[in-house]
């Protein structure tokens, strides 16, 4: 039996007050640690989703909404832009490439996005099965979509209008699954990708219900190819070229139909050189009917908004930790008043002032440290629950639960509070008058 | 073993005590009698080094306790002096056994579970090692506090009113236990009390009087 073990026994001997202090402390620590982790995960997740995208061009509106809808696929789009106008912009020599995105439909809440093969390429998506679409109405689906909807290669399904569940179902048109992507943790996991034509076809204003599929598809292709080909839209070889040709030919070759009305929702743009960052957003915003938004900039704005919320929560948690510090202090102080005689007894039997001083600090720090560890356990539990929820909802991977740097500071704060709460009781123990305490008891 | 010379102590000008010399040989015992307020407990605290005398010397086995201070004094007290208090007190968060083990640690003695058992056995407390002090009966607590005092085999055992709350029968039993244990440990025993019943049990006794002096008496 040593003083060190006595300190531990003393803490265990009063389970109620120790329990209260531990509960408060671990609650505060757990909350802050959870915030740290969620914040970090969100940042990582969002940053990984904007890779390869320097600028997003879409319809006028809120730039944040544009980024959220076009990059993170969470908000509704700001509207559509003319394909012709987009094509025009892509001729700018500062632009490396632009990936078109076109929205319209969804299936069981998953967005059907018309784009080209550079979009999955940008996220380094690999196909687990099958291949990319080769013609209109063929789709490649993300891993989360496959898991949740149970769609398999070759399955057919009908999209519903709008980006949320419950829209009008396009009964006449069946999408066919030709490929399933491997899970990547990026936003593509949540998407059903098709070519742009699929979106145009299904929403073509002159597409009547009575008309047979082939006809409509044919018309769709006439648009892209400007009538330069016969109705051969079904042929793979040609269909693969659509997206490129669409961009290259659409402008200036729109004579057949009296103006190209085709629209896309947004363009994800990669600059050729950094000068683009300076010139292009301004040029687009001032000289065109479109809007340019910079993901990095908008994301930082979003983070700083989120930062206010996290700071508030962290403050609350910090106050909880402080209160727990006070609870540790009260518990130590009251128990010391009860234990004054014990302290005098220990001194009588040879304990030095220093030893008892150490013991009181040890008791405070022990509670602080256990509270910290318990808090980490709580935060991991919370993180696990959040990850279960998010996995079901977004297929985002939240499994990394290693220590983050912020938790080091948290440990320092916790230990400091344990130390401070023990300071006064320790001083009173140090000053104890053995003779008087023994006589008073 | 214990020798004090011209001890004095003052709380303040009005509350002054003077204690003439005491001397107890190795293995022998001494009864110090005195009424309440005469400074008995003060004397005990001075001898144990819990308070500093204003003047005088306290020699325990050749060491002047009055000259020690701080850690040295704590260590010396832990190793050489055992105290039985008027009311038994323990560390409540520890079992009886752990209490004794802690006192050995504080006294700088090595851990010795066997010795702890021997002491408890000698005091009829075997089987109570794992009990919390609260669970012990009054009599058991009294004996346990003797166990605390003797566990480190101190040179000097001081007892402060050990019999004040006891009836005649138990009074003499406790004294016998104290003397028996003291003999076993080859310690010297000083009992400080107002309890006149004990006078018959001791060959040497001194009585503290109001005139700031000790009147030694032998019978």
C-alpha cells in the first residue's frame, strides 16, 4: 500500500461524486473530440470532391448553391445554361477542359447525371463490373446506388422527374445499367451517370408519349450531330463520340432546327494555367448570362460558416469541462474537510507534506485523465453512430478514428483543469496543522 | 529511551505550559496523569513531534525530536513513534489490512503481510483484515488502533486517553493489551490520561499540576 494507491482508492471510495465529475468531464471532452473529428472528416471529404475542379459555371444564382449542386450533388441546381454559350466559353485558351453536367431526373432519390467520361475519370473511378454507357439511356451507377437500389448489370429502371423521390415517372423510357463503379468514397458513389443525350432525350419538348423510342433517340442525336448523320443513334461507335461532338459541333451548326436550345446545368472547369483563376470568373460573371463560382473559395466560406457553429458547440463543451472542473474541486474540497483527521493521521504516521500534496493532485489529475479517456471513448462511439448513419445515407466513409492533433490540446486543457481544481485543496492539505486537527476531531 | 528536559510550550501569553523532565527506560512504561486542560495532549504532541516546544529537549533513543523538522521529523516519527488516540481513527477508503500496510509504507518499513497477520492475530482481529474500519465494532476499532500504533515496531508508543470511554472491565483489558503489545515490540509506553483507574496498574506515574510542574510519585 503506497500513497499512490491510496490516492486511487480514495477516488474509487466515493463513486457518486467521482462519477459525476467523470460524467461531466467525459461529456465535454467527448463533444469536442467528436466535433474535431467530424470537422476533419467533412473537410477531407469535401476537399477530395473538389479535386480537379477549379471553377464551376452554371446559371446565375447563389454561387454556394451552384457549388453544392454541381460538385457535392446536395443542393438543387441554380438553373440551366445554354449549351452554345458553354461551348463558347470552352474556347477560351485559359481553359484546359470543361466537363458538362446535366440534371433532370432521379431514381429512388439518386441523381441521374448526364455528363461525359471525363467526369468519372476526374474522380479516378474504376468500374467494378460492365462498362461506361455507350449510347443514350445507358447508365453506369455508383457503388452506393447499386447497394441501396439493388440494381445489377442489365437491369432496367425508369427515372422520375426532379431530383427528389416522388416526381413524375418517365414511363416510356427505360434506363439500362451497363456499368457499376467501385466504391470510391467520392460523390460519384451516389450518382447514376449517363451521357448528356439521355437527359436531353427524355426531356425533349417535342417528345410525345405516343412516339416510339427509336424516333426520339434519333431526334436527340440529330441535335448533337447537327443532322450530319443519318438516324444511327443506336450504334455504339457513334454514340461514344457524342459528348465531344456535341460540344464541338453544336455551336454554329444549329441551322437544322432553327437555333440550338439544348441546355446543360453546369460546367466543371479545369484551368490550363493559374491565370484563369484571375481572369475567367470575372469574365464569365460580367460578360455572360452564366455564373462562375470557385469551389475552393466557396468551400472556405462554407467552412467559416460551419466554423461559427463548431466554435459555439466547442464553447458549450468547454463550459461543461469547466463545470466538471468545479465539480472535481468541490468533491476534493468537501472530502478533504471530512478527511482532515485522516490527513493528520497520515502525517502522524510519517507522511510528509509533499506526499499528501502529491496525493491530492494525483486524485484531481486521475479524475481528469480518466475523464479524458472516457471522453475519447464517447467520441469514438458517437463517431461510429454518425458513420453508420452517414454510411446508410451517403456512403461516406467515416471509419478513420485515429487521434487528431486537437485532442492533444484537449488533453492539455483537461489536465490543466484537473490540476487547477486540485490546487486549493492541495494547499489546504499542505498547511494542515496536525496537532490542531487531531485535537478537534 | 525517552527523556525530556525543561519542556515548555505556549499557545499565547495567557496559555502557557511548562513540563519538567520525564524519563522512560527502554521497555518500561510511564503513566502521566492530569486533569482536563492541564496540557496533557499538548505534552503528547510535543513528544510525538507534532508541535514544536518553545524550549527544552525531547530525546527519543538519542535523537532530539525538537531539533528535527520537515521531512526528517515526519520520517523519524513514522519509524519510531506509534500513537494510540483517544478515539480510534482510520483511513476510511482502505481496509484494515491496507491501513496497516500503508502505515508500514509511511514509516519506511518494508511490506510484510505476514507481520501484519501476526499483529492482528495478537489483538484478536484475525479474520477482519479485509473489513472496512466502519464495519468494525467499537471494541474491534479500539484494538485496531493499537495495531496501527505498534505495526512499525516503534521505539516509543504514546497513548492519549485510551480508556476514557471504556467501562472498568474493558479499561483494564485495553491497558493489558497495550502493555502486552509494548513488551512484544520491546517498546517504551507512555500513557497520558485523566483516568485515575489506571494508577493501580502502573508502577511509575507522574501527575501534572496547575503549578506548571510535574509531581513524580512512585508506589
